[in-house]
C-alpha cells in the first residue's frame, strides 16, 4: 500500500535564522580560507618563477663560458695540428732532398 507523504518539517523563525547565520559563517570561513590559499599559491608561483629565472640565467652563463672554453681549445688543437702538418711537410721535403 502507498505510504502517506509526510508534511515537511517546519522551522521556527529563530531556528531558521540560526541556520542561516551558521551557513553564513561557514561560507565566510571557506571564502577566507580560499583567499589565503590563492595568496599562498600566488606567492609560491612567484617564488618558483624567480628561482627558475635565476637558475636559467646561471645555466646560460655557464654554458656560454663553456662554449668559449671549447672554442678556445678547438682553436688551440687546430693551431697545433697545423703546426704538426707544417713540421711533417718540412721533414718530408728535407727527407726528399736528402735522398737525392
């Protein structure tokens, strides 16, 4: 058999006001907490961005320095290779002269 629908609970104006006041306070606390979280997130994001930017600049400087060092040593090796090639050519030509 079908059940009878119960009448909705009725609240007194005082209970209604207390409930609304409680809901308002809870919402205000939640809003304040969310605002603190946003501010903390923004601060951490800015801090991480600054650290990342500093680290990137440092790495770029170190890479540029390393590149200069590599180019210097490449030029040194090429210079020494050219000197060895010249020495070999000189020795080869003298050996040819001595064999004649």
